[in-house]
C-alpha cells in the first residue's frame, strides 16, 4: 500500500472532534444522519425553534428535534457541511451540543430540581395560608410574606429566569419568558406596594372581588401568586424529568439486551462492535444471537419472545434469518452476519421507542 493512502474502512483520526474526518469527496455518501444531544431546551417551543433553524440550513435534507429525549436527528449532505456546522447552528440559538454526552442527564436535572422544589413547597404552603385565609393574618403579615416569597421567586425560579435571559439575548421568547415576566412582575409590584405604597398599613384581607375591583382603597400584595406559580411549575418539571429518566432507563435496558461478544467460527471471541457484515459466528445452545444474520450451518429453535412476544420457539435451519438478542434454545448454529450496529432489528426498535 502506498504511503499516505488509506483504504475505506481503515481507522482515521482528526484533531477536531466536532467535524467529520476529511474523507475524499468521492468516498462520501450522498447523505448522512447524525444525532445531536442538545442542552438548554426547556419547553416544546425551544425544540420547534431549533428544528426550524436546522431545516433552514443549506445541505440539511431533514431535521427533527425531540424535546422529550433532548436530541436532534439530522439528515444532511456531507459534501455541503459537517456535524460541527450543525452544532454551531444550535449554539447560535443559545443552546449547546456537548462533545461528550452525559450518561444520565435526567439525573443531573433531578438533582438540581429536588432542593429547589423542596424549599419552594415548604415556604409556599405557609405563604398561601397567611395570604388567603383572613383568620390566620396578623399585624404586618405582609413582611413575613416577603421573607417567605423571596427565596421561592428568586432562587426556586432561577431556572426560568436564566433561560429567559439566554433566549432574550438571541431575540427569542419561550414559555420561560412568560413565567419569568409574570412572577417577577407580581413580586416586584408587591415589593413596591409594601415599601412605598403602605400595603402593610392596611388589613390586607383579600377577597376574590376585592382582588380585581380595588374599590376598598387598599393596596394588595401578590407574593403568594408568584410563589405558587413557581412551585407548581417546578413540580411539573420534576415529574416530567422523572418520567423522562424512567423512559431513558427502559430504552437503555432495551438496547443493552443484546449480546456483548460473538464467537467466530474459528473459535476466536470478539466484541460485538468488531463484528462486521459477512463475518460468521457460532451460537451454541442457550446463547444469545449476537446480531441479525442468516443461518449457514445447523438447525435449532430460536426464542423470539424478546422481539415478537411469542412464547413458543421458532424452528430455523440453513437459509433462515435470525435476529440479534434472541436466544438459541437447542442446537448449534453458524450464522453469517447480515446487519450490525444501528441496522439491526433491535436497534430499529430502540429508535422507534425513542421517537
């Protein structure tokens, strides 16, 4: 082989992990598909905004952003742009594409939400009681309401305020913008009313009629409104993150159901990642089939319950197709791999579940 030349399939290196290897244009496929993990999305409008921007790029033939999984699946022309260009497009909108995807991003989100939610609930419950139940109100209770509401609105609600600032820097508004503006307005008005308009000098007893009429001449504070909104939305985000984490774990368990190694017909045992199309491997009784393939020697019965739910094993012989992650229940088989990696039936099922 001539020095400086490489064959298709040889390992290549690049100094920029965000860009594809500098392949000869003639060797590039017509289109490529990549998955981009995205950090910073807080609502469905974020996903829609990113998807619109990616689809507007020259060279992108299709982009779909999944808010639940925090990922973008992009099909693009590798002659026109690189994966790094897609990451740059996302970054220009105020979001980020990490070089190394977190193993459990939902766990990080839950660790941030739990203390905020716990403190907000503990402070909001007494705040609601003294604000909405006249029998529990006392002289200057509005100052206590200020003390209780401040940590909830400013610290508990910081994720909403932070994303609002990030989006406003890029000229965009999201659900976080509405939440931040609404709660800070209620809180800010209440502070002004308390310090400068004498709200604490009145009885402050609030009825639903007086809340809107203002005919009694009193100045009301709305600390409990801002705190309750923040607490309820944090509770919703906590349940959402927990549900996403459970779904991610179920999906990860599905992907990991496949075999980790394969035994070649020459007796060598290799990692499943090193198994290529056309390679032959042996499946003994009780072993899991490494990948999708065609039986070239032997006969047996395959437990297909993982894929089809059928409790009765299916008989296979030379020429029949078998699928990865199914179990050989009886005889010895030699299988020629026809699909590996993301092309297998198990990988396709995992993609459908994620979508």
